C-alpha cells in the first residue's frame, strides 16, 4: 500500500532507510510530554549510550519544557510501552515489505 501511494504521487529515484536502535526509540517515545496549558511538546528522556564493541555511542539530549510548563506536563494515554512496541512491530512489517520491494527494484535497474 505504501508503495502504491508513493508511486502514485512521485517518481522514485532514491530510497534511504534511516535506522535507530529500538530501545532508544522506545525510551524517547516514553519520554514524550505535552503541556496541557500551552500545548507544547517536550521530551524528558536523556539518551547517553557509550560506544561498545565497535558500535558507535549515541547522545540525544532531552527537550525540556520551560519552568512555567513543568507542573502542567501530561503523558499521552497511548504512550505506554505496550502501545509503542506494537507501533514498532507494525512499522517493521510495513518497512520490511517496502525495503524488499525497493531492493528488488534497485537490483533490476542496475542490471537493465
């Protein structure tokens, strides 16, 4: 379905697959906060992973609210670990099919 939508609105010349560790995605999603007064979006999760066994380190600072929002922060009701993990599972299913399609598409273009 994603492929049909993309090909219906544009010509595809390049496909880029951005990846991020799922534990980091989960932590950042669970760190989301909204100010119920101003509607601002913030993130209280601070990521600081040291390089290990050839894997690069990663630092992602929190996006902290101003002082007047701190006492008014709420968490979305659907920002639970179970919901975020289910979103990631669905995303993986959709992306794997799309990546495979474009892998074959790229291979065919290179041999044509």
